[in-house]
């Protein structure tokens, strides 16, 4: 912007009679529009009275408009020193000068300059838009050049020397002087516009192509994103399925065993013709795919299995899977867990999740199970996966250590017999139960002559003692080799025994004193422990008990806390926690520490068998026998310590316990019932148990903590089973006084714990999810238990209170409300308030239908309950519709032998029988029974219920003899499972009595009803509904015989 003095100088020059030379005007530095405006206003003030000026003022206004319209353009031109801009500004200032002298001349130039202004303004924008287009730049340059010539011509016309000539001839010469220039400018303007149009079209075409490419690329990117998203989702599902399948990682065991291999040993097995036939599939008999490597304890089977595994992993492309069973860990001797681990390894090696695993996992997830269970039919899934592969290897070591070795072996062998591409190898002792299942399979016995060369090689390299190469050294090698007799474990322990020798004499004495066989070495170890101080002997005894009898290997902190229990003070004493080094040293070579897991184990499973065999005391020294373990007594000691850890003041009423401060609490929470039920009955221990369970809050806290930490399926069923086992233990001293398996207090505790569990924040509950189906199984058992003791109102009140709290805090439409309504409806139905029960279930169904997809299992559950209640109301068609709807939905997502499918089949069958369709009912009950026996066992209470239903169908069909036989079988099963005085057992006697009545065997019926009445009076009291019914029945029967 010009300064004030510049403006005044310019203004004074413009208002003089003689205008300054045009060169001077052009030479002045560029000015802005505001400067022009100022100059115009100055002219107005100076010539305000001049008629001539009044005439020009109207004409100059278009110029001012031009300046206003194109201020940004011309200012930009001027500021960047464009010659065209300078010319324009100079010309404009000249126009102002001319306007003072010749209005007409100005009029013509004004028109030309307006055109120029429009052209230059637009061309400025186009130049900026198409700066990279060469043709546009050339056309624009031509246009600017023509404008420059035009303006230069004006400049020459208005110089001082030509001014008078111009004013004389302007009217006659303007068109002729300037028309060519104007014509050229218009021509170049058209050319410029044509180039702009062409450039614009080319740019549009290019932009369209780019847009198409972008759209295409965007589609590809979107597809990639979708694929990436789907890939991530697939990976998440796969990882979740792997966590569901695998309870433990066998790779650590494989690496641990492989490190025990001495270099160069085990090659004889790889070169064995039977092994090569198995590996390479050279033979094709039906059992060629099954291999059994068997031998004595300590013969090196596990290490040989690792040798074969390593060879397969290095040479074969097919998936190689394996598992090392361990009798010291209940999780690692379960056929189900082993199957899950094999499937997990196959999935990892296949890269993607096999469809059959995905389907099974989807069902389990929908069912609310976070871990595998018998309901998942994993062996069927494994068979499907194996059949989809061109080849696969499975190696199972230590199957003789599993819970049911025969059934375990059969389950895997059946799969191999049905899949020609599967190579299955077992490594175990030669037990008859396993041998029967593997009849016809290829067998490689680990005979002494097979393994002796490896043992000698190991001894030769491992015996690092003074005097190597001497006669004494050679003597030791021969003696150890002969004594080992094909047992690698013995050779290893023998080497440890002679390493303390200090000279040839002590070396020979050491080897001569090594006892015969593994039992001899174990006995020697006990003798060594027995020679130590009383405190160390007592500590060693505790170590052996805990390591041998715990349900899983204990961590160091768990074991350390357990060992600090003071039997006299009956409490844990901090300064009696032993040092780790002492524990490691004290029980060598019977106990080993595995640093990678921080757990303690027996060195070999044969150690446990040795210590459990109390009958061998005659072959041991008196010092050694004190360390033999009587299992029932060991479990009693563990149970006492476990209860002690649960009754610590800071623990007893706390659901969240700090594991670093109280490391044994989690193990005790999960296992005290097992140890108590496995122990010998002890009145002192029983008193401690009764004190522990005396308070409802203590029981509920333990149950809640159990549910939070539980990682196994069907936790409520496990709890009920624990309660059953504890009650059985409690009544050992008086078998005839076994009241009931599921007492009302026990089930009420579970009921309260379930309610409290739902109130916990999600982050605090890490346990297995409890499905509403499993909850309702417990609620039905609870309803029967409440009925037996006449306390149904108590159960309804407990649920109703919980319902009120939930509604107040979360509203009346949340899913917690629905399952509480389900539970209350079941209790109403048991109370005989069936109409109220049905309306309650309908309220639950309405909430579920608003919150859940139509095929959700909770909706199916409610539909089943409505079907059951419709049956009780005599609405059989309505009941059938509900159950068929539920069955159809269940069969889409669950396997046929699933418990919920079985339960639905049973309830539908009961409706058919009540409707008078016993043939259909019998067929369905038998179908359900087959599944229950497979999943639950023959003596499970629910299996026995179905057998009772079958007996009723047989009775309705007129086959009373078969019906009576089945009912007596049910009664015997309930006596064994529930006890003779359980109300269900007693009610079975009533069923038998009724059947005998229909057979006109009145005396026999009276006898059965009489036994039922005696037990009902004793257990439930003379005023209970069951007791009164039986008494009235007996009275009528006796009256009929008079």
C-alpha cells in the first residue's frame, strides 16, 4: 500500500493542467485499488463544480466497478511484478488523466479496458488452474503479448508530444488505430478459451479414469479390509476354540522328556521293522495303523516316545500329535482332556479351524460351556477331523496311568480302526486291560536285549568317577548293567548312588550295596530319610503325602504353606515354612522339582505305587515303613489342612483371597470335599467339618469362591456331587442313617450362591459360565428337596427377594429377571400352583423374546417348562407343541446325546404317556435312557428317573412283570446312589407297591408300602404329605384284605 505522501504527490501531478509523461506514470511503483479510489475522490473534490467533470463522473464509474470486481486479480498481478499488470495499472492511471481532457476518448478506451479487465481476470484464474498445461500457457502468453502491444500503443498515443494530435484526430482515428488490436485480442482470447476447454476436458477424462481406478482400488481395499476383518474374526474364533479344547499344553512335557534322552540312544527303535512299517504305512492290515510299545516300569518308554516324536516331526509332513498322561494330575489322565489336546494340536498344524471343531465349539458356546465336556462328543469330532486328512500321527504315552485305561485305549483305537490314514501309537506297561483292547495291533515289547545297548552306552558316558578305565570302573559298569536288567530308570538311579565314591574301594562298595530292582532303590531312599532328624523325617513324610495324594501337582508356594501346618497348634505357622533347598534335597530321588512349571512331582509314577503298597512293609526296614502311605489316612491329613486354610479368619468369609498371602486356599476350595470323602472316617475331623459348614454364610462363601475359580463344565453338578460324597463320608459310621444325598440346606446354599454370583461384576467372575439349563436342573432338585421337608415357601421367598432386588437395580426386563421367574415358576409348579407357575413362565418368555434371538437356548428352556406345566394342567396338545418346538430348535444346535435334548425327549414322552400314547412314550424314553447312560452313567439319579418312566410305560402297556423288574432295579440303584432313606428311594417302594396292587399281589404291596412308611416317618415326619399318603394307602389295603 502507498504511503500518504506518495498519494498526495500522485494526486498533485494528476490535477495539473499539463499531465505528467506517461513514462513517469508507468514507472511509479504499483499501487492498490484503494490508492485509485483516493485519487478519484480527490478529483471529485477538485472539480466538483465543473460540468465537464460531472459528465466524466458517470463514465468513470464503470472503471471503478471494474477495479472493485477484479481487485484480487489486479492486486496480485501488481504485487508479483507482472509486466501486464504494470501496464494495466499504468494505463488506468493514464485513463484518469485522459478523462480530465477528453470524455469521448475516455469512453472508447473505457469500453476496451473493461473487456481487457474481464479477460485478464478470468485468464488469471485459468492460469492458476492449468499452470501445468503447456498449450494453455502458450495461448495465455500470446494473449498477454497482444494485450501488451495494445497497451503500448495507448501509451504512445498519450505521450506529451502526441497529445494535441491525439485530441484533434481521436474521433476519426480510434477505430482504425485500435480495431486490429482489439480484433487480435478477441482472437487470442478465443484460442485461449478453446485451449482451456480442451485442457478441462482432458482433465475431466483423466479425473474420471482416476476416479474409476480409485473406485476399483477402493473396492479392492474394501475387500481387503473385509478379508482382514474376517481373518481377524476367524483368528479370534480359532484361538477361543483352542482355549476351549486344551486344558494343558503337552509340549512342555515333550521337551522335558526329550532332555532325558542320552545322545545316540533310541535309534534301535526307529530301525525296528515294525516301527518302520507303522511310520511309513508299508502294511495295510486292519490294525497296521495301531502300534503298542510296551514294557516294564522304568524301561524308558517315555523317552523312546519322545525319540519317535522327534523323528516324525523332522521327517513327516503329516500332522504329528501327542500327549503324556500323568497319574499325579487328574486333568492329565482324562480321556476327554487328552482328546481335546489332540484336536488342539491338529487345529494348529492344519492352519484353520476344521468345520467339525467349529460346529462343536459353537454348540458349547451357545450352551454356555467354556471348557470341553462329555456332551461335546469329542471322539466323534476327532474321527471326523482325522477322516478329512490325508494322514496323521497320534502318540500317547502313559495310558496305563489313566483313570480307565481300557476305555481310554478303546476310544482311540476305535478311531484308528476306522481311519486308514491314521497312525496311532501307545506307550505303556503291558497291562491285561490294555492288551485286551489292542488285540491284533502291532506290538513292540521293550525286552532287555533291545534296550541293553542303550543302557550300556548311557552308563559308559555317565559314570564320571575317579579311576575311569581301571578294573574298579569296569567292574562298576558290569554290575550296573546287569542290575539294570533293561530298566533305564534303575541305571540312572544307580549312577547317582555311586557318584559319592571317593576311591576305588568305596566305588566297589557303593555298587555292591545297590539293592536289586526299583523297589530296592526306593527302599534305600526311605532308609536314608529315616536316618535323619525327627524334624526332617516329619517334613519328608508330609512332602511325600502331598506330592503323592494331591489331585494335581502343587506349586512351591502351595506346598510350602501346606508343610507349615502345625498339628499341635492346628494352624499355619509362618516361621515353620521350610526352605526350598531342604525340600529338594530331602526326598531325592523320590521327588523332583520342575522349574518350568514351579511344581513338585514324584520322579516316576512307580514311586507312588511303591509308597501306596503298605503290604510291602515286610520287605522293608522298620525305619522305611514309617514313610509308606495309607491313602485314606493321607487324605484325612490333607482334608484337615485344607479345612484349616479355609477357616483362616481373613479367608473364611471372603470370596476374593490374595493368592500370594494364602497360596493354598484355591487348591483347598476346589479339593477339600474330594480329600474328605476319600479319607477314613474320623470323629475329630468330622467335628471340624461340622464347624465349618455350621454357618450359612461360610458355606455360601465357599460355594461362591468355588464357582468363581472353577474351570470345568457343569460346576453346579460337580458341587452337588461333592455334597453327595461328603454326606456319604459323614454317615460311614451309621450306614442305615443316610438321610438324603441332596439336603435342602445344601441345595439352598447353591441357590444363594447362584443369586450372589449374578451380582458380582463380570471382571470378578473368572469361572465357568453356568447355563440356565444347568441352573434349572439344580432348581428342580431343590424343588423336590423343599417338598420333602415341607419348605417350598422358603425357596420361593428366597427367589422372590432376589427378584425384587434385581428389578430395583436393573429394571424388570433384564435377563436375570427371566431366569429368576423360571425358577419361581418351577417352585410354584412343585407347590401345585400350576396356573400361577404357567403365568410366571410366560412372563419370563416375554422378556426373553424381547432380548434374545428366537432360537436361543434360554427361550427353548422356558418353552419346555411351559410344556411341562401344560401337561400338568391336562393340556396335552399344547404341551406337545411346546416340547416339539423346543426339540426342533435344540436339534439344530446340539448333538442328539446332549443332556438338554435328552431332557426334552423325556418331558415330551411323559406328555405322550399321560395322553394315553404309551408306545410312543416308551420309544422316546428308551432313546433318552441310552443317552443318559452314555453321558451320566447307569446309577445317576436322572438315569434312574428315566428307568422309572420306562417301567410306567410297560405297566400301561400291560407288561407288569417287566415293569416290576425295572422298578426293583431302580430301587437298588437309588439305594446305592442316594441311600436307603432318601425320599426318592422310599417313593420307589411306593411305586413298586402300586404296581403290585395292579397285579393283585396285595400282601406284597402292603410290605413295600410298609417299608416306605417306616422310612418316610423317620426322615420326613408323620405329618409330611408323602407319609400321610402312604399311611392312608396302607390303611385302605389292609381294610380290603379283611
